[in-house]
C-alpha cells in the first residue's frame, strides 16, 4: 500500500501543478524539476527513487491525497477539477498500456530527451517543449483528451501550454508506476481509507 500511496500522491501532485500553471501562469521550479526528472528515471531502484529518493518531495502530493480522499473533509474542501485530472490521467494511461507500439516510441522519445540533458537543464524551455511534444504526439492521439481549464490569457501562451503538456506527461508516468505497483481504479473506491491512513503515516515521517 505504501508504493500505491506514493504513486497516487505523485499523480495528485502533477494534476495540482497543471492547475497552478493554467490558473496562475506559474509554479514552483523545484516541483517542475522533480516531476520532469521522473520522466527520465528508466530503471529506478524503487518507487521513491523516481522522485529523488526523498519522501519530503511528495509531501504536497500526499497532503492532496488526504484532502481528496479523506472522510474528514467537507465537499467544499475537495477539488472536483483535481479529481477530474487525476481520473483522466489514470484512464489515459490504461489506453496507453494497451498500445505496445506507442509505449516503445515513448521510451525512445524519453531517451532522446534524456540525452539533451548534456546541453540543457531539465526545466529549460527546450526540454519542457520536448516533453510537451512527446505528449502531443503520443498521448493525445489515444483519445479522451484532457480538457484543461484556466485563465484564457494564460492558456494562450506557448510556454504555459508546453509546461501543462509536460506535467500531464509526468502525470501519465506516475499513473504507469501506480499500475505497476498494483493500483487500479477500484483501489480508489475500495482501498481509499487504507491509502489515506498510509498517506497520513508517511506525512508524519516527514
């Protein structure tokens, strides 16, 4: 349950960062670096290694998980937009999992982006645009596109579009991990309390 909780928290974190960019036009650079770095961790030692090996890196995602799935919160405290993004990412990943050719292409494209790190930082406009194009080319055609809502003036800007797509790709990466550690849509329904309790235990360790 720990790995399922961590990976679900990562999906929540990616979805939340999409919201920050689409509504405010900005996000924390460290969070962007953390999520983009997860895209190039091809052979991690364990789940947490994908996110820098430090539980504190997923603190915000764990808190979001508790907010969204916990029973103590009122409906007003829950965020339907965040929930929609999280479920959409999980559904998209399920479609991707059934497309071996797309998966192979995805691995190739991510490897190519990894090589660019010799010349650019992970949060550079070049790398962000590279990840965004991977999302547009390989994930968007799967159907059930995620409708991102926010400030129209912010959403029109290319750099914000690129950040949003690259963050959605990071969300797909987290959803892949979630499935790999046994996460399923029914987990959200039937193991919700276990996930919340695990998230609270992990937050107490930070």
